[in-house]
């Protein structure tokens, strides 16, 4: 049984979500604003958070930032009526793992919850981890350990968010193979083709800053004209 915390001031939506999650075997708590939500997260320690953006007292962006300051690993799914690309990119840059616009399909929502919980369990329960994902990947002076969910640069540990690890796993499965931005979005986070591909570009900028000796002349995360990106170990 997984513990799901819903932080949303739209009570009728939150209660409907709670009912369906409970029917699927989850335990669910609801808080109607970010202030109460952060306190509940600290005391209850849920396995996943469902977060609205537009709330009184403390909005979703601030709530997300406060949680990510202390916990970079817990899966967070944003449910919001704000469906502009800039809002999705802002949330991803802060550290959200998935984003679903209201109104949404209940079936899709439940599938995304299951997917995020599964990804969070990788490395904790070996039988849930796909066999084609390596335990770690070493490139240059860098190492990413997918089992412990940690990254190392010249031996120094670097904090990686869950969505960064998801994207790095896709690269680890496709070494030397050019991947389009749409493929990276779909394989890394399950986003459909209509999500802005600039999201991927933002993450590549981060990876180059983390892992490349010269981010302006990358050797590991290279651009492929008219396609997307390719990852090279050497």
C-alpha cells in the first residue's frame, strides 16, 4: 500500500481522486493548501505527492520549492488548470516529476501515479527494475549510480532529481544512438508529442554544466543537428 498526499484546494476534485486511489489500494490524505501540505509531508512522509498550483496561503510553486529543498527524490505530480508550456517548464525546472493539465483522464492519472511509484521503487526492489537498465554508468570522470540514485563528479557527490535520473537512464540505454527530443520526453517522463521539446534542452544544459569539463564543447551530451542529442561514454 502506497501513501499518497493530495495538496489541492478544489475539494470535489481531491475527494474524487482520493476515492479512486483508495479503490486501487492506496492510502490517501488531503490538504487544501501548501502550508498544511508541507506540514503533512513532514509528519506523514508519503510515497508520492499530487500537487495543485493555484492555492491560497501557499501556492504550488512555493510548496514544490520547499519540499525539494529537503527531498529531491519523492515523486511529485502536478495537476493544474494552468496548461501553458511556460508553467510546465517552470515546474520541471524546480523539480516536478510529471505534469497533468486539468481537466484530465482519470485512467491516465492512475497510470501516471503507478508509473511514478514504480520508478521510485527502482533500486529498492530488484524485481521491479527493468533488466536493460544498468546499475550504474561511468563516463569520463563521472559516475551515476541508478541503484542508490546518486551522481558523482570527480568523486564528489552531486544531487540529482528523479526526472534527471530518468533522463540519464534513457541515455544509458541508448549509448551512441541519436535520440530526438520527442523520444527523450516520451521515454524519460512519458510525455506526449505535444509537450514542448525545449524542456529537454533545459535538462541537457544542466547535464553539461554538471558533467562536462567544457560545457560549450561537450563530449558526452552532444547535439545532433535536426534530430536531438546523443550520449557518448568516452
